[in-house]
C-alpha cells in the first residue's frame, strides 16, 4: 500500500489527485490537503469580474466530490516539511494546520510515501505598498471572491459614469516582477467591451500598465506569430487591438506604491511617475509560501527543498541571459534530494525568467516573472501523477513521463469580450513555451505554424465551451479523462 499526499487543490493538485485515484486501486491512499473548500476554474474569474458570470458557475465544493471518489481530504494548510521524519516519527511527513471548524489552529503530522506539492503561488499583494484588493480603489481577479468585489467596484463606477462622471481605469501589473499579464490582458478587453455595452465607453479613459518591455510579451519574451496569411509579432498584434479599442499603454513600469486613486511607478528610464485612476485591477507579485523544511534531527534544510518555490530537476546555475537554454528547464518536477517529492505547475522554482531581464537606470529589476499557469499546470501535474503511478505499480522509480516547458506547447484562449453574438476571443498557441533560439533561430525561438493567433467570435465560443468542458472534467464526470489537460 502506498500513500500519496497532494498539497493544494487548484489545477495542478486537482488534476494529479484525479489521475492518481483513477489509475490506482483502492488499497492505495490518495489524500488532498488544501485550505480551500472549493475548486474554482480560475480562467473564468475574468467573466465574474465583469458581472457576466456568477461565481457559483465557476466553482464547486471539494469535500463531497472527494468523498464520492474515495479521495481523502483535509481542509488545512501546509506549515513545514519533514522529508526524513523526525526523532519520534520515522516516516516523512508534512506538518499541516487546520483552517476551519473545531480543529482550526490544530496541527497534524501527515505522513506520505509520495508527496506532490501543488500549492501554487502566494498572492503577494503586500510586496507593493497599498495594493490591497478592495482598498485604494484597487481590485483583483485572482480568486472568485476578488472577482466578485471587482465587479462591485466596476459596476459602481459604471453607474457613476451614467450620471455624467468621467473616469480613468487602470489595468495591468502591480509589481515590477509580476506575471500573469494574460489575465490582466483579458480583463482590460472585457472591461472595455462592458463599458460599450453599458453605453459609457466615451466617459472612460482606459490605460494598460505593465512591466513588459513590449506589448504582447506576456512573460514569454514575446512571439512571432502566424496570423491569417501573415507573420506578425505579438507586440504588433496587441498594439493593433489596443489602438482599435482606444486603450492607452504604459510599459516598462514597476509599480511600487498605491495610494487612494494614485499608482506610483518607476520606469526603465529611472523616472518616478504617477498615474491617477478611479478603478484599478493590478495583478500582484506571485511568491512562494515561505515554507520551512527540517531534517530528522531538526536542522533547517529549507534550501534543499526551496528557492522561494520548490527546487526540482532544473539547472539553477547562475549564468548570463545569453547562456540560458531550454535545457535549463525541468522535465520531471522531482526534487533532486528527496526523490519522492514533486512540484508541478506554479509550485516549482523556475531556473530563470523567460523574458529578458531588464533593470531601470536606478538598478531596479523590471520584467515579468515566468508564467506557469493553465495548460502547463495541468500537463505537468498529469505527468507527475503518471510517474508516481508507474513507480507504485512497478516498484521502480524510472520517471518515463517527461515534459519540459522548453519542448512543450500551450494553447490559450484569451477572452476579448463576453457575448454569444457580440463576444470575441483571441486564440493563441505557442510552441515551445520557453523559446528555443537554437532550433528556431530565425523565428524568435518558436516554430511557426505551431505558434499562431486568430481573433473573432469563434474564439469566444471556444472559450465558453472550454469553460464547461473543464468544469465537467474537474467534477470527474463520466469519461472526464478523455478531455485533454
């Protein structure tokens, strides 16, 4: 009998637990530990944030589903890692703390044979002074609760605009090293369309603010795309979209401080500037959760497991940008010291950024951290689960399933406005996610034909279809595993 503990019930954790349970006999224990009571389909938070979808449509409770599927579940958060056990307990374990009910605050040692750390990121709002969701006229769409509050704030502003108020809206990144530009990009396009739907677009000035060097970087160093019968750079595509919708932009901006209606930022020229706003949605910095790790005798061994996020089979050697290669990126997401610990999705520590690192003239780093959300999270979670399943069944830890972001493609449907007849979506695929400048030297590190984009109503239909498909999959309904990650 083997016991597999999964920390986190987001995309990576939920996908891993589902595949483990489906493929392993009931004699093996699959246990999920998560502080969240609900599963949420995060990509649809965008629509909650514009009032076009209710949060109940993008979430469901975990406990009854896991009970039905024979997956153990604890609503608790990980506190510390003991990969060698301790003096009293020989088995490796994670110390967890319950977050609800009569057990709230109680700590427990959760033992395991295999551990999947799928805790994702900490939403590090405090890294930017004053950036608190719902305060200082700033909002977030990172969770369904945040998205609900964002719609409340946006709707209140829309009502004021209907009464004649001119407004300034600011959307983008709220930290010099923030990532997830894609979510902010979707939100700004949806907000712009909602203002038109409410007939107040002429009352608003909409501005994009980002740490990107160019539009369309998205933390992936930009892309050369096949677009219709043309070849187009991603920054040219986004410029075209923003110009068409009369959206202004500020680039190379590291937001440092938020006051009530004022964003303070530094740009790459080293200038310190401000931007006023009446409503802002700014993506925070993502960071690790600050976990600690200890050996059997209680010595701190955190550096063996974490570099902010969890250490895996990547090349973390410090080297110049010009020497970075796709081979630096992990393939199995296994911790090199403790072979029974894995970290797929956002939980693993990337070896370096994907976009070129840049500093302001004052020495401040201003560039996106690497994105690992969505499709890559699901793919890496499945391959980790499959490697554990093989190891349990064969008794060999051979790790036959591999997938590096340097040889992995991804597809993204970015909502550009909600509506069955008036909606729009931007369909983008990229291969590979991490550019391979050696193999694809003439096409900015990616393969044309597999890196392309299209815009239109069909994209919205596809995004909506995927919403329902992935909720179906997450609920583990009949034949759910036939839907790809």
